[in-house]
C-alpha cells in the first residue's frame, strides 16, 4: 500500500516535534514547514506593544517560564533524549505560515494531504490546497472548546470529561471544520493542566498517524460540527482564573475519576446519507 504524500506544517516545541515524527513514520512527508516569526510590519509592531497586550504577554511569558522550567515538556515526550525531528533535512523555514513560499510549495509538491499542528491560522489560497484537504490537530474538543488553552478552560468549567484534542479539516473558521476524531486522554488523580494537555497530544499523535494509514486505504472521514460552541482566546485567561483552577485541583477535582483513553472517529456520511461514528477504548 502506497503511503499518503503529506506536506506538514508544524510548530517547534517538543510536542510538535513528537507529532511530526509520528507522521513521518506513517506517511511520505514531503516537507516540514516551520514559521520563524521574523517578518514584522508597522501594524503588527503597534499591536504587539500596545500597553494591554504587552502586559498580558509579559504575564504569560513569566507564567510559562515558571511552568516549563527543567524542560518538562521535552522529558514528557522524549524522555532522556533531546527533543528533535527524525528528519531535519525536510525542514523549510518561512517567516509566517501564510507566506507565499508555503503556497508555492503546496502547488509544486501537490500533496495528497496537508497536515497541521501548532501554527498560526491558515488563510487565503492555501486553504484550497491538498488533494484530500487540510487536517489540523487542535488541543481541545471542538465545538465545545475552540481556540486557546482549552484544557485549562475545561478544568475551570469543571468538565474534565471534556479534556482532549480534535482532528478536523480546516476551513476559514477557527477550529470549525468537519470533525475527524475526538481523542480524550486518560485522567489521573495527580494530573494538572500540562500533563493532561501533553497526554492528550501524545495520544493524538497515534490517532493522527492512524488517520494517515486509513486515508491511504481509501477511508473517508468528516462530519459537520453540530453547533458553534465557544471560542476561547489567549486574552480571556487571567490570574483569577489561574487561581481558581489551582484551588480546584488542590481540592481533589480529579480524584476518583476513572477516565481511560477514548477515541471517537467521525466517519464520513455513507452513500445512504446516514452518519457513522466509531469509538475505540
């Protein structure tokens, strides 16, 4: 069976490299595109250094620096090894993901699929590329949790059963494309936001790889999202929310929960017009 030809667009953090390596094993990855964020405009500079934005970004930087001390994410995904791509020779760097070079690559390589994880929002003509379309791994369960920090907001809302990731097709919206799979991680009593999020990503990497094999075999996925849900933005998360989640976790919110890994596939409607779903434990 021939492997799917894939153009991969991904971030640079250990979780992104882990998922990229899983996809490189499961598919014929033609290139790995990563954005450097080096292209600036006057409008972008003014927006970035607006007082409210600057204060929020400084707080987030300080918080993340404290949380990620000791390379915790790297150790979670790679153990004692240094986080790295298995195929660094495939990397193509661009200033941003909607740079004309990405569109040129997509049209030149003509991939079966464009696979995305951890980039800025895709826009414009790039959305029309890929014979089978564009698939994204989103760190929340769409449509209930779209946007940023979805694991955190599920904890804040007291809904640990809705922690997970979504594989979906990309359209012009934010995490609104047709659903392919929901992946919910096992939940342990001593978990926190990061371990739950990372475990969801790690288990989603296996589902993402499985999707490559199943698409190559001719299976088709994708069901419309049933409702709009809620879009969470980075700016929504404040110190008072952080403190509330910390209190709930310390009080034992996750104790006595017995959630195992759950994967729900959204198979494309059959020719008879009936929707199908498939679950795996």
